C-alpha cells in the first residue's frame, strides 16, 4: 500500500509549517494556563498535557490518512458520513454537557468531540460526489444534493448548540463546490438567498445569547461589562502587545484572565499580546504558507477527487483561521470558532492533522496511477 | 482513471485555485493591516487600558498620631479592633453558617442575613464584615467553632483607642470616615475618600498633623479583582501621624471625671495654668464614648446620642452659655476699683434687700449681711453690695472690665465651635434689640443675672486673669509635637489682652475670694489645708421665680446651676479653673467637686499620694434649695 518511493514525495515543508504552528499553539497554551498557586512556585496547566497527547494521537491519525490512498477514504466516505451522523445523534442523546452545550462523548479520560470530524467527512464525501461526476460543470441539482449532505451534520451540530463549529461546514461545501466548477451565478443566488433568510434566522433561529453577541459586536461600548466585554478585552489584549509584545508568560490580559477562554478561542490574542505584531506576522505568515502550499497540492493533484478534497479541507481551514484571527482582534463577533492547530482542543487538533494527512496524501500520490 | 484531470479541466481548476489564493492572501493582508493598526498605531491607548485593567492602587492607612499628656502618659493611641467577616466563596451552606455564627456571637441572625444580602453583588471572595468591633468573647467563640464556620474569620483593623469611661471625650473628639462635604474643604486637604479623619475636638483641629500621610501599594489583580501580587517598586509606605504632647494632666483630668461621677451632676469643668493658659483638665458631661465611633458607629448609637435630651454630644464647656451668678461679682468689684468709684474700704449696709428705680431687689440672705466692705461682700456674696456698686458703675463700665477679663468674648481655645457668651452694654442693646438700656437692668447684671451669660471656658479664663493679675491668657492644649525626630515645643499663643491692674486693688478681690474658702464663706468645702485656695461660688437661676411656678409641672429640670471658680495658691497662683454643675442646685456643691480637683493637684505637686476618687457621700451634696426667694412658691407649687 505504501511504496517506499512515495516517501520522497511527502511535502516536508508543509508538514514542518503545520508542526511549527502546533508547537506555537502548545507554547501559548502553556503560557495562558500556567498555574501559580498563592503559596509560590508554579507548574504547567493540565491543558498542556492534554494538547501534547492530542498531538501524539493526531500524528498517528496524520500517518494513517497519509499512508492509505485517499481514494480508499473517498470510496468509503458514505460509511464515514453514516458514522458521523450516528455519533452526532449519540452526542445529542447521551453526550456530556460542558459550558451549557452538549458536545462531547467521554472515552476514558478523554472527551471526543465528533463535530470536529464533520469538515473532514463532508470534504471526503463531497469530493467523491463532485469528483466522480463525469460532467464538466456542476448544475443546480448537484448543489442541492451537496447542500443536503452538508446540512444534515450542520443542523445536528447547531442543535448542541455549537453554531461556531456548525458554520465551519459551509466553507468546506462552498469551497469544494466552487473548485468543482459551480457557476458563480449560482453562488451569487445562494448568497442572495442567504441575505434574505438572515432576518428570519435572526428572529427565529438564533438564541438570545447569539443575538446579543452580534449586537454587542456592532457596538461593544453599549455593554462593556457584559456581552461587549470580550470584544473590548480582545482589542485591549492585542493592542497592548505593541510591536514586540510583552514577552512569554508576561501578558497581563491573558495571564490575569481579563480575556476569557484565552487558551481556546482567543489563543491568537494572547500570541499577539505576548509576541507583539512581529509574532502576529510570523504566525500569519506560517498560516498563509500552509494554505498556499495546500492549494498548490490541489493544483498538482492527479485527479479531480484529490483536487476537490484538498480544496474542501483547506477552504474550511482558511475560513476558520481568518474568522478566528479577525475575532481575536475584536473585529468579528465572538463565535465558538477555534483557531486550527493552535487553539486548545484535542478533537480539533486530531481532525486537523488528519486533514493535513489527506492533503499530503494527495500531493504525495500525484504521480501514481 | 476517468477522473484524472484533463488539460482543459486542469486549466479551469488552476484558474479557480488562483482566484481562491488571491482572496485568501488579501484577507491575510487585511488582517495584518488590522493588527498593525491596533498593535502599532493605537498601541499607547490599548497599553493604558490593559494597565488600568490589572493594576490597582490600594491606600495604606497611616496610623494616626498618639496623644500624650503633659507628663508623657498616653491618652489616645491606636489599637486594632476585631471584625468578624465572611468570605462567601469559602462557605458551603451560607444559611447554616450564619445560623451557627449567630448562635456563637449572640448577634441577631436576621441582621446577619440582611448584611449579607445587602452586599450580595460584590465579588464572593471579598470579605463582608458581619460583626464590627467584636468583643474578645465573640472572637474566641468564632475561633473555637472554626470548623463549623467555613469562610468566617476575624480580621484586625486599625482603630483609635480612647481612655475608658468616656474621659475627656469632648476634648479628644472622635474620628470617622471623611464625608463628601469635608473633601471639598481646605481643612481636610490631602484626605482621600474613605480615609479616617478627625470629626470633633482635638482630632478635628489637629487632624492635618495627626492624620499622617496615607501610603499606597500597587497590586496586580486578576479579572475578578483578586490580588495576585504586590509591586513593591510602585508602592509607598504610610507616614505615621505626629505624636502630640498635650497640656492636659491625666491625673487632674481623672480627678475632674471622678468628682463629677461622685456628684451625680452634669456640667463642665476647665482647669488652667493661669501663668500661660495651658489647659490641665477639660470636661463636659454627659459624655459619650468616642471608642464607639472609631470602629464605625452603629446607627442606633448615633441616633440615641442625637435625640438624647441631655445632648451628650454638646461640648458644654465651650458651647453652653449660662448665667454666671455670683461668680460675676469680682468683675463688678474690680470695675468699681479700677474706675475709681469705690475703694476696698467702701461699705454698704445690707438689710436683706434694697430699692432701685422703684423696685425692691432682695439679697439672697433674708436677714441681710449688715454693713459689708468689698472683702466681706465677696466672702458672703452679698447681693446688695454689688447692686449698689453696679448701679454706681453703669452697665458699660461693667461690660468693659468683664470683657477685659475674658467674659462675653471667645477664649480662642484650640477646639472647634466655641460659642460666645454675653455681657450686655447699652450699645449691645441698641444694635441687637434696638432699645434703650434701662438703668434698672444694670442691677441684675451686677450679680451675674439678667442678660449676662458665659461659657465655662470663658469663666476659666476670667479666673485665670484674676489670678495672674490681668493677663487674659489664651487657653490651649498643645504643648509639643514630635516631628519624627525630636520633640518640638509649641509656643503658647499670645494672651488675648492684658491690663495692668494695681496689685493692691486686686489684692482686695483676692482676699475676698480667699475668705470665701477659708474665712467661713460659701466656698468652704474647697478648702485645702496649707494651700491658700481662693474661690467664689455662684448659683445661677435657670428660670425666674414666677416662671418656675408656671413650669413646675412640666417635669423639666429647672433647678439652679451651681458654679465654683477658683485659683490657688492666693499668692503666685499656679492653678485656676471652674466647675459648673448643671442643675447642681447651688455653688457649694460645685466647690465640693473642685475640692477633689485641688486636692489632687496639690498632692501631686507635693509628691504625696493622690486622694482616692471621692464617693457621693464624701461630696456632701446639698439637695435643699437654699435660696429663700424661690422656696416658698416652689413648695406651694408642689415640687
């Protein structure tokens, strides 16, 4: 299954950049979760170890998704999709509840978050669906069928409620459909429909806390102690970092918990605070390199399936990165969208690394038949 | 495979991939610009906001200055009181904890609940004080049941320790948190909101010196306000307030308090050194306990102090104005001598009363004193003698000399809110009442009745001026201030005025006053063997005889006030003062209190053991209303 010569076609630069970002993430998690008891001394928070274990598991997943031909995964994507739906239904029925949402399945000492594997499954399924279709351009019915496949897990995840993660499925679908030759006019119609549905969704679909998050994003000063707090504090965190930052573990906003969930949703804010604008440029540069290098893999893919698969995965990844970084500067409403590779979260890291396994896989097998 | 990319397909895909690349790259470029704006362009603003988030300046109260007596004995110092407080985040079952605490301390459980619910919005790690100024028993009870009371602990807080038994409470005053209104005043310049400042008495007057300088410490706090650590480099230590040495003699002060306590009367007393105006003792009664203000006074105590009919917060020595009665007679006699109207040998025949301007004025002694000269008139307190002299002088000359001796003017003692008494004059009546002065009114003035009113402190100055021969010393309380390195003596304030009274004329007055105490006069109870005490009793009517009859049933205390002014020894006096007994019935009762003060003074001077606190019996208080002129109607009025 794995030929020795394939080893030489592994994109080591991409893998290196991915691991560097993961390493930066672990360092920032270490910084924000460092425990300083009043009695003196100090030690790393438990989150660091969780993240390191997740990295180890994620590397195994990456290897699996690298070594087995991506077409094998695509051919069995319907089974994977079925498994995902079962898990998501299970989560809704029996999952553990944390911070007001039911997202996790406890497995021994770990908590599995099935929704994080949604993007990967959807990418495989849609790449298979669009890639194996012989016609050149995609029509409306393709879009509708793809949309339905996307919406099943999306609604299940939104029900948890985890709107942030649910929404990340959309760019996978749209990015993939776009690469598959979906007419731009159709995308335009879709966007228009979205705009028309928005007010109705605002009124009926969104929960109060979600509405207030969007409202306070528009005018954070209206409620600086309440819902606008995170947006303001995010800007203060980022802005106070300055050009060179306050130094590792020297950030005041993250260290003294003025910024909530700093090790998770706002990890990039902490990076900006402690490492400054220079650190931000380095991290953004690495992310951009990872994205462009992945798009290069799509370009080099030997078949449509591979190209679409990479396109779908990287669209979701790019959307997450751009949205989270924008939010971490207080420039977008606070949503539970984590920063892939850097944010604390085992399931997210494992799923993301598995996704890069597939991207590397596509590039590695570009000459095979 | 059929899905392999055809060249056409590949071109198409490459085009779309490039478009995607550009979109994503421009999004990243925009993000970089956004971060540049926040992190570089607006860095200053956000850096300040972050600083304000996590740095807190906490005031470090400075210990107030200690007050010492003239011999270095501590009068007012700082102590720590215990508060029992609750930290909610450490409790498991709040209701059960409060119930146990109520049982352990004897504090009403509902009140504890109320305190907690009033402050429920505060962060739960912040202590809520449940019992202020807790007793040792309460603290021990809480400690003993610590395991049942998670989250309950006792904390020590700095407070002020005043002497027991409310001694000299009006002199020291009290401290409390600075009010909004006070922060606007220059008197309280430098005080921060929430700071403890002097609110009355010496604490108020010398607040600036006593207060010290508040320090502060800068602490790092986290998002819920918990202190993480102190930034030493940005903190400053508080500077303690100045230690002050007062002119007060703790033993004299104690003797005044003991004398009043034994007498059972309220009133005031001021004892001075007539040579320089140093105040040796100063009391106003009823008193209050300034300690109850120090830890934050509770509402009930404050309300009861304010509505109390006896007005315990009023400083009677400075703010009470009363008729001086017969103690005024020396001023009249002196005026007569100095104005050349009489000489010491001038005599008047007292037949128990005399007619002036068509009205009969009685002497207090129904049978009369016979023929009296100045010395005997003072000794026997003969009213007719002074009616006569007063009538010869006229009110304005009386006013002139009384004023020169400190009556009807402020003493300018270094205590707040002194009130001024009144010695009438024709001009006063013209301007204040727009009426002409009638010569008949002068007759009452001559025996210290009528419109004459004085404060006890001005009586002390008057007596001191008689004692020192005409120097109206300024009573003052501050002897020295310790500036942190050494004692700096405080210069006595200059006298308010000075007249040269010829010693021979003064001697006649002094002889009379000596006779009051040592010659079988009305002040015999103040006699101290071997020390020529001079004094004068006075009894001031609270209400006219007719009014007394009408008001007899109102239940108000309308008994006369008793005065005793004194100085000693007769030649080169070193102590002078006044004892004023509110509704003390008559002057000799005041002389009994003065006796204990003088006995203490001379025992101390002579190095003898100080007399024990007198009992009520020792003072031989006379409750009989001795004045014939009020007696009959009162008896018929059923009092």
